[in-house]
C-alpha cells in the first residue's frame, strides 16, 4: 500500500528508534477515512518485518462545530488509540519524558499502520494534525560509528 492522499511525511529517520513526522490535513465534509488518513508503516524508510510505531506527540487544530478525529492502530479489529476535538497538543516532555508514548496494542492481524479518521465534519470545516511517531520495531538498526 501507500500513504493516504491526506498524509504528508515531513521527515522519516530510517532506524528503529527513529522518529517520523506526519502532517494530515483535510477540508470539508469529505471525511478522513482508513484509506485517505493512512500512515503505512511498511512504506517508511528501512521497514523490514512487522514494523510497529508508537505515538509520541500530537498537535491538532480543528475548525469544526462538532467534528472530531480518531487515531487508530490498524488490525483485524482496529484499536482506537484516542479521539480528540478542538485544538491542542499532547506528548512527551522535552525535559523529563513525563508522558509515556501510546504504544500499538492492536491484537491479531496487526499491520503496524496508523490511521487518522474524522467524524462529524461539515462543508468548509478543516482539520490539521501533526503526529510524531517512533519506530519501535521492524526497522533497520542505526549504524555504529563508535569504533
């Protein structure tokens, strides 16, 4: 597969433990779906077998009276990591690491993909979401230049 049409990968560090920044934007009543809001873990740099991502930071801005978005871990039975409305940010602290990452706890049939979907958006209402994801496993290792 490929990333959804509403997804832009801003940067992608290749190794396990590396970070990925994705920007998801949409306008109007056309909802973000499991296709248009897809971040395909196997399409990221250095993906190997069974790639997994965790959510480290989220910044969002919704211009919607009643709309909200959900971040979902893809599996045979999808697992909703969280649902948010309005605007704000959440994530690991730069100084103390006080907030734990949201790890992919999807059960059977897990793909490693992360999906952003919307519900309740009307014409001319907008969404912008910036996600910082961490490559937990299933990616190449970082080269060791210490020797």
